[in-house]
């Protein structure tokens, strides 16, 4: 997974998805429709942006906060698919495919999102080449990311997967002033991400802590030795 490319696409999306760019790129009529129809929505931590199976009615561009996409498996266990942070968008795939949502979106922190109704979003894609191009790039990147996830789960050990996920979460979400990754995850959530049992995740986190690879305070994790984690996870960042 190339987080550098992901960051580049997210930056391009931020440059396109804002009032100033829309004003410069759209006709007066389309810009007025955008201003009239867009909504600013706020979700508290644990709030649901949309449910798995729900009929999509628009897209969500995160202005603040972090959310997660997850899907419930056949045994009722949630599988975290990916995290969405400030400057990222969700909800577009179902609209473009004409399907119901295939996952649930939940706020991991307090979230502020700009909501655009489906018809308006589709119209903007038709009349605004810059938005269409960056969305095409985003979809292509995420298709490659899905292929990498298959390899990640099939070919790496659980220990290697944990090392890689911690590094990726830090790069994608950043750290707080004390150096802890900017997301609070339960051991079960970490287990879901790396595809193992909760007990195995607890044991591995304890081992990483004993080996002084990480520091743990409750649900918060700080990476102490990046070089060893990179070698352990065979990661190319």
C-alpha cells in the first residue's frame, strides 16, 4: 500500500472539494444549486453516518474527525474495511454502482461532514472535469488497495500484519502531541483489522510492548521503534 499516493489523491480531493473551487469551476446556476443543497452534518463518536444495506441518498466529505467502514460477517462479527479521515469522502461507490450501501459508516471521533445529495453529486461529476478526474484516481487507488488487502491477509503472518497496520494507521491518521496514533481502538477492532482472534491480538500487543516496539496506554498506542516494525512487517511506506 502506498500511503504517499493516497495522501496525494486526498490532497487533490481537498483542493477540488471546497466552496472556492466550486465557485470558480461551476456555472452560476450550478454553484447556487450546490450552496442550496449541501448540508453540514455533525456526528458524535459512535454515531452512524449510514447503515449496511441502506439506500444511498448522498455522499459525505469529512471536514473533521475520523470514521470507519465496517461490514458484519456471517457469524455477526464486524470486519473493519478501512478508516476515513478529514479530507476524505465516502458513499460514492454505492451511488455510482446504483446499489445499496455495502458497509456501515460509524464515527470514531466527533465528525463534521459536508453532505451532497446523490443527484447533485452525479451532476457535478458531469459538469466538473477536475472532480471527475480526482474521483477516478480515488476509485482506481482503492481498487488496488483492495487487491493488496487480499495479499496482506493471505501471505503475511499475524505478527507481520500487526506491525504493518500500526505503521499504516500512524501514517494515515497521524499522531497526537504525545506521539500516540490518533485513533482509539479496542483489541477486538485491532483483531478484526488484521484478521485474527481477539486473544491473539491481545497477546501480540503485549509482546510488542515487552519488546519495546510500542507503548500502550489503554486503547492508545505509540510506536517506539519504527525501524524494527518496518523490518518485521516487510513494509514499504
